[in-house]
């Protein structure tokens, strides 16, 4: 397993171009299951472990993926309707093939995501949405078996809580259902808008994406289309925080600053300078910044995917910060690792209190999930000395060219194989 050595203490300076969003690319790739012999052309697909895994799953299902310059071409009728455990267990987002398969082929058999008993880390909202559209769903042998031999029927689907994945699955399925579907209390994330834009280019009739009510008029089929994946707001937010923590000056390009309003507001409140342009953001910090409280919320609230990184930033703030995680039950796995670096953090359920310090200490730490890993990299960059982050395969799931991008701005990072 690879680890990453970080020789910290350098203020990051320079420009970083933001890649396509992982969380937008995954459902967009799943749309490749709905074009049959037509072709979906996607640009700006980030080269990440997760997108490669989704392509492996599509390949298993019969969709052919070809590179054409910087674009990816997807086409082909499904030859299997089964998403097997060995692929799904590696990535929860694999569940996103369920809606497209069911809508296009009337059947899908998808393994439940790994370690994920329904009820504890559920996909119940995805399943309920398919049932509302008339699918017959059975759970057996760790698989969700869904059937709609006569096709899906449009329905009003009210989500009891906001779910990004369930909104996406339902939206994809509803495109090919008979009649109108309404998704109420739908997720409003930019990735939802990106998916709706792409589906509309392919002939779908979706309105309201980006609001909490999405209306879809079913069509008989989808056709070829060309779409470019929206920039990754979590990658951009992570590098913005890196600039603040190292007292640096970074210009982020090819990004959408209005997707990060809640983060930028919190950073400005802390005293960090954030200048936004149409597709750019310039972040400048010198010296210490102030502690700020945040609470994660569905978009446009503070994103849970930036909570760990913001906590790392608050470890070096002046004062005490309260960080509340409202989306996921168990998303403070980075706390013990940050404490190994000398951070002062106490947790009580879903609330963490962080007392800022002038500096952190370098240490050997372990990455536990994707966003927790990058938070440790940021802490390492802001710390004089040598920090080693082990198990960085998590990082490769979501950050394209991280070492090269940070390296070009003065960071000294070294990947150590097999450590
Ligand atoms: C997506 C993102 C992930 C992000 C999350 C929240 C992708 C590939 N991943 O994950 O990076 O952290 O949104 O912004 O886009 N829930 C249920 N039942 C369900 C589905 C979800 O109870 O059937 C719960 C979850 O346990 C969680 C909450 O709903 O507490 C929100 O999760 P959801 O928005 O569905 O997250 P994902 O789509 O899995």
C-alpha cells in the first residue's frame, strides 16, 4: 500500500486547474447504459480510481468505452443486467447503475454496497423510488433484484431526507418512465444540475434541477449527446483551504466559484482573502486566521465533503471552532489522526470542538477515507517537518494528479510504494 511523505512548511503559491468532478462523472458514466447503439460523448472526465471502477462496471455490463482525444465515448447495449458484489463493494456509487438498467432494460440485479445492511447504511431511498415507479423489488443473497417487465411509470416521489444518490437514480430512471415524475425534496447539488443538463442533451425532458422539486416527462428513448463534466467543487475547496493553511497564495482556475459560496463565506469570516472571478478564485492568507463555526448541510449549505479539510484548517485558527456534522453519523474518523499531529479536538456525537494552535506537529498518520486523507495531507503541508500519510489509495479515488498539482505550487510530496 502506497504512502505519501510530505515535507511541509512551504507557503503554496501558484495556479491550479481544477479537474472534472468525481461525483458528477459517476452518474454521467452510468447514463452510458441508456444510449444503446447511440453514443454518449463525455468531456472533462477525471482520471481517478473511482471513475476507472465505474468504467470497469460498465464494461462488465456490456457498455464499450473508447477514448477520443480528451473525450470518452460510451455506447453499446447491455449484455448483463447484474452488478456483482466484487465491483459494487469497492464503491457505493455503483448503485447508480440500478435506475438506468431498470428503465432501459426492465430489470437490474445490483449487489448491496459492501458492509451495508439495509437500515444501517441504507440504499432504501433508491429502492423506494424505483418501487414508486412500479418496480417489483426483492432483496436476496445480498442483492437488490428489481423488475419492471412492462416498463416504469411516472410517479410523485417524496424523499423523507435529502439524498444526492437517490435523487440521481430516480431522475435517470424517470427519463424513460411512462408519463410524468415529480421528485419532491430533491437534492440541489451542482452535480444534480450537471446530470439533468446531460440527460436533456440526450433527449430527456427534465425541469427544476437545482431546486427541491424536479419534474421529468418520460420519453421513449435517449439519443447521442455530448457533455462536459462540471468542475470539482470539493477538489477546488480542498486547495483553497491548502492556500489558507500554508499562508500561501493560490489561483484556482477552471472552476465554478458560486458552487463554493458556503466555504468561501466561512473562509472570509475567518479573515482569509477570497477573490472570485467568473471561473477562478484567488485565495490569500498570511499569518493566523480566526476560528469559525460550521454545520454541514445539503447544498447550498456547507458540504460534508469539505468538513474534514475545514477542521484541519480550524486546528490552526485563533480561537475555538464548533464543527457539526449533520449528514453522516460517523464522519469524524480524521479526528484521532489530527490529534496525533497535536491538534486540540474534543467530540461529542456529531459535534467537534476544535481549539486552534499556532502550529501542528509532523507525525505518521493513516488515511481512513477520501476526504479524511486529504485533510491529513493539508495538515502535513502546513506543518514543518516530515509527515507520512499511509493508505493513500483513498486519495487516488478522488484527487486527480494531486502530487503534480500541489508540487507545481511549491509543495514537496513523495509517494512511497508499498509502505
Ligand atoms: C453523495 C456523494 C458524497 C457526499 C454525499 C452527501 C457521490 C458519488 N457521493 O453520496 O461524496 O458526501 O452525497 O453530500 O455523489 N441515505 C439514506 N438512505 C438512502 C440513501 C442515503 O438514509 O437510500 C442517507 C445517508 O446515509 C446519509 C444521507 O442520506 O445520511 C445523505 O446521503 P446521500 O446524499 O445519499 O449520499 P450519497 O449520494 O451516497
